[in-house]
C-alpha cells in the first residue's frame, strides 16, 4: 500500500470502531470525541468570546496577523459538531493562513432549526466588522454543513448590501439538502461517514418544514453572482463529491473566481485527521496558500 492508502486506512479503522449512536446526545458526544485524541500545539492560544450573543472562540498562533481573521462554521449536519470538535484543525488552518481564527458555536437543530444557524453566522460576521476587521481581511470558511452555511451567509450578506469578505473556503460542502447528487449512491460504499438516510434525518431536523430547495438552505440553487473567490476542497471518496463539483459549476457560471480541488482517496472531513494524515496537512497548506494569495 502507498503511504496515503495506509494512512487513510487507519482513519477508516478509527471511524469503524463503534457504531454511530442512535440518540442525538450520543452523536454529538461521539463527534467531539473523534478528535479528542489530538493534542493542541503548545503555542496555540485559545480565547472564548461572546460574539454579540453567539458563543465563539478565538485561536491564535504566534505568527497570526492580528488584523486578519478566518470566521469558521463547523460541520455536523446542523445538528452536531462544535467548537471542540474542530478546534485543533482550525488552529492549524489559521497557522497555514497566517491569520487569527474565530469559530462560532452556532445554534443547532432540532432545538434551533433554520434559520437559526444562518442568523448566528451573520451575527458572527458583523461582530468581526464591529471589532474593526476590514472585509478585505476576513475569510469565511466552513466544513460540510458549515460549508453550505458559508455560501448561504455570503448570499445573505450580498443581498443585504453588507461588504463581503475577501474569500471563502468550503471543505466537503453540503449544499443540496434534497440529496439529489448521483454520488449519494455511487460513493455510498466508500464513504465511512455520510450516507443518504443519515443526511435525510439531519435535513429534516434542520429544515423543520422549510423548502429544501430554498437557496438559503441549499445554496446549489442560489444566484452566486458577486461572491468573492472560492476554494472548494472535497475528497474523491465522499457521497458529497457531486455537491462540491456542482457548487463549483454554479459559482463559475456566475462569474465567481472558483478553485475546485478533488483529493484522491480522501473521505468526508479528512482535514480533521490531519495529525495522522499527510493529505490533511497538505490540503490545509493549500488552503493557507490560497488565503495568503488573495489577502496579499
């Protein structure tokens, strides 16, 4: 086996150890626990903050430019995930990009269905503006559901006439809550994390009766004209592969500068496992290079 194959096999084995809990509390605990094995580097400073009513957290590395920030929206299908589950990965993303990072603990479904997460994302962005961050020094980022939420946030900001961030990074974005992509079936046998029945359950909880074709829940249906440059990263072994490809096509058709990276053999949210996965480290480095190039 190649080094990549050996490393991703180890991550697959980690994910296969134990079934996904049936209850929501168990699922949330499991996602946080998946990354608890990774130690935070000693030079990372973590600071909780109230972002105008939204629980949030700063992470800073020694070389972070205090005037630049990544605003991050975690994955977890709008029903799980947290600041804790993605903290180590986001700290590394900030290191690669040379920025501070602000992670939002946005409200989760089913307790807080759409549009609660979107409202919190908008609040978080406006909090950064109120703190003196210039739009051209802000990166909006999200993984999985957070990737879709990032695009919905950009559309909402544009429509409100709010100055947009410099660019956006979407990792394994979920942008179609109808799950109409062909890779929902064609990649089902190789994706260890995300399957149609589970996504349908999550979508039902988040939508709470809303139309799954609403552009603010499924931004694959949104008009993306005027959005800033996008970096979209996805693994070839994801049921969400086509979500990312279609998003890139919709953005490109709307004259948005778009970079799509498909990482061979990678699974959903592989960035989370970067301490033991070289392609996780490489993909974060690619994101950092993209951000540095855009910010100048």
